[in-house]
């Protein structure tokens, strides 16, 4: 465990380990999740930004098409089967610039065994928080105009 695949519309698909992700610039986020069933939960996370990791994998943006990045979606899957989908514009600093993390630690406890966690500090509820990420898919599919 502790390994994930990056695939989809990428120039450089990859398999990444927690150890390899530690080489990226690490960012911290203090997050309060407030959910109806469990109340408020406060956690400290650290890890690389999802945007940085995916940008390095070379998303297949078409430089000729204006605003091509806006059609891309990022699907994140946890080993337990949970999924979350984000738009590229949500994480891109030229648009919403959300500081989404691939967390490698929670409350100073390393996640080497279970693997990275998707953390969206801007979310009020932690429903898009994905534990034990095993795959990230970048998809730039087009809608049919017919």
C-alpha cells in the first residue's frame, strides 16, 4: 500500500509512492470538518498540492483551444472504493486555486502504510476527503455537440 497510479490524459502517467511524494514541497493545512453525524473534527494535514503533482504529469491541454483546462476533470479513488471528482479549474491557481493536498500525514502521524489522503481544506464537510488513495485519473473528454 502507500502507492497510487496517475493516469488518463497525461503526457507522463506514473506510479507514485508516499516516499516519492515526500520529495515534493510540503504544505500544511489546518482543517475543521463539520458533518451532521459526527460534529466538528479538527485535523492538521501536510503533503504536496494536488495541482503541483498533476501539473508535473503533463495534462493533455490543447494550447490552441482557449480555456482548454476548463474541460478537465480529476477523479480520485481510495482503496476502500470511495471516489471524489474535482474540476481542473477548482485546483488551478488561474481559476479557483483551491489548496487541495495529497496529505502524507494527519495530526503529525505519517500515512506511509495507508497511503495519501485527499484533503480539500475549503470543504465544510469532509465528504470529499478520500483516504488511502490508490488512483487518480485526469480526464479531458469532450461533450458531443450533436
